[in-house]
C-alpha cells in the first residue's frame, strides 16, 4: 500500500458505497465525502512534495512504489509523482470536487450517473500516478470508457452521435498507443515497463522515428490535435455539465500529459527531428479553434472550440522542447482545466434556467442573475489572459519560452500562435456583451432565479483556484520547472 494509491482507492470505495446506497441523501453524502477526501489528499500531497524538494530530495520521482503485477510481461503496479503529476492530481481533485456539487440535483438515474462518474475519476487519478507504461495505458482506457455512457444516456442534443464519434476516435488513438507502447518496451531492452527504467535505455533512433509519431498522435487525439479534434466539440456540447467539466478540464489533459511524459521523454532524438511537423498541426489547432469559436452561437460549442485552441497551445509548447515553454504547457493545462470547468459549470447553470444555449435568444442576464453573470465575466477574463488570473501566467510563460528559439521557423510559429490571443478576446467579449448586457430578449427570462448555495460553492472554489494561480504562481511554476529540469535532456 502506497500513499498515492489512495487516489485510486477512494473513488473505488465511493463506487462500492454507491452500489449499496438506497436514496439520494446517501448518494450525495458518499460523493461529497469522497470528493472532499480527494481534495484534502491532493492538497496534502502538494505540501509533502514541496517539503521533499525543500529538504534536498532531487530524485526524478518521489513517493515511488512498485509491485509485480503480471510477471510474464514484466508488468508492474508502479506509482510515483513529480511536480507535473502533482499539479495534475490537484487539478483533477478540484474538478471532481466541484463537479459533484454541480450535479447535486441531478434527477435522471443519479446512482448510476455517479457510479460512472467515479469510474471515470479512477481512470484519471490512476493515469497521473502511474509510472508503468501498461498500467498507465490501462487507466487511460478506464477513463475513456465511461464517457460513452455518460454522454449517450445523460447528455443532450445529438448525444448518441456525439458519444459514438468520441468513442470511435479515441479508441483509434488507443490502438496507436498500444502499438507504440509495446514497441517502446521491446525495443528498449528494459526489464520492466517502468518509464524511468526505459528512459535510461537507448531506444534505437531508427525505431524512435516510427514510435514517436504513433505515440504523439495516439495521445494527441485526446488533446484535440488537428485534424483529429472533430470529436471534441460534439462531445462537449452533448455531455452533461459535470461530465463536460471533467472531460475538458481533466480528460483532455491526459493527452497533453501523455505526449509530455511518454512521447517526448522516452524518444527525445525523434522529438527533435520530427517536432516541426507537429508544430504545424498544433499551430493550426490554436488558430483554427479560436476562429471557429467566433462563428458559433451555441455557448457549449463556443467553449468547446476554445478548448481546441487552448489545448493546441499545450501541445505547441511541449514541442518547443525547452524548459520554459514546457513549464508553460503544464501551467496551461492547469489553467485551462480550471477555467473551462468554470465555463461549463456556468453554461450548465444558465441552460438549466433559460433552456437554451443559443446566445441570440439571450440578453440582459446581468440584471436577472448577477452572480452567475459576474462569474461568467471572470471566466472570460481568465480565458483571454487578464493579468492576475491563471491564463495570463500560463500563456506568457509559453510565448516567452517559445520565442527563446533563435531560428526563424519557431519564431514565426510563435507569432502565429500569439494571434490567438486577439481572436480569443474577440469571441469572449462578443459573447459577454450579447449574453449579459443589452435588452432582455425573452420576457420569460425575467422570472429566472440566480444561483443556489451548492452552485455558488462550486463556482467560488474554481474562481479562488484561478485567482490563486494568477496572483501567486511561483510555487507551482517552480515545482513544475524543477521536475522538468531533472528529467528532460533539452
């Protein structure tokens, strides 16, 4: 038993408790207690990790443990964390916690809904603590499978189409990942699938050139890499609110984290040679996603295409292959996870009252529901990179790191990516103006109520996290930067 295994054990216990639960009160108590324990555990882990680093522990991974799981293939249950994975665990815990409260009043099959939600959480937490390639892949699949049912049953709109499209495209990426993971292991000559052990071996460069694209595309599909991003807007638009929060806020980060931890770390030579190809694709994602958001009228589609742009920026920064840009990539994963969860939570609350997500049918909501309106403005300001909020810190770190390259190609790509800042400001300000200000379009909206206590609580937690990173970013950026410094050869 390892301290990190509690991140998987607690959702499993939540799942068992839900199976035995008999009424809505018990379901809420189990979910709120489990989510609170996960958030406390993630906070304690962050403090413990900082304590380890301040005490002079320079090991690439801390709190490590390993146990043989399947000896014939040298598969181990191996866990460990560094600053990158600690930040992702903290992000996941915050979004699971707030997602539970956003779903507080769910009416359709609440027991089954929260059971699948817990299974999704198991996959997410297990992925971030794993250091064994096969175990990581297993948790990756566990995180993907519940999405089909959560969208297909509890979603809205073209939910069956969106669920099937999402599942097929992500399973296609998983097939590429399985091939690459097995290829990496057998070509490395390592005695186990532990990432740290494989990294110490020298994978033949001729094989790296094959496995790197497979790995990057396999994880990149989940990270909304162009042209494999088309599942994302439909999936986000059809998912229930808390699932959209976890999907965009955490699940898409599995793609960036996998590219970061597996593709780049284990195959650095191929990354150096082939990064320019994927830089072009991610550059398209960044600009295309932002432009696509401008022309949308559905609130969820606007945020979904915004996520394509912001997640493209994560992969773009990773491919710059320097410490500053990579630090910015992880900061962007953290920042985008929080602000997109806030966006989807607010959109769900607004939709639950207005019964529409079309911005052309809404207006003047600032007069009717001022709390939700002010929170939406804060989310928008974080998305467009206002200083003092997390988006500014992440994007500035990315662009400063990206511009450190002296060659023309990288600098031109950085300038192109920078244009997304202006485009983002356009669609955010357009939506805020149309949605919250002006005249009330629908007279029925005058009777609407503002957020209730559990909605306010979830939203305030997310805003505090966004403002906390924006106002005091050094502790987490140093934690991430030091981890990259101890692992990456660039």
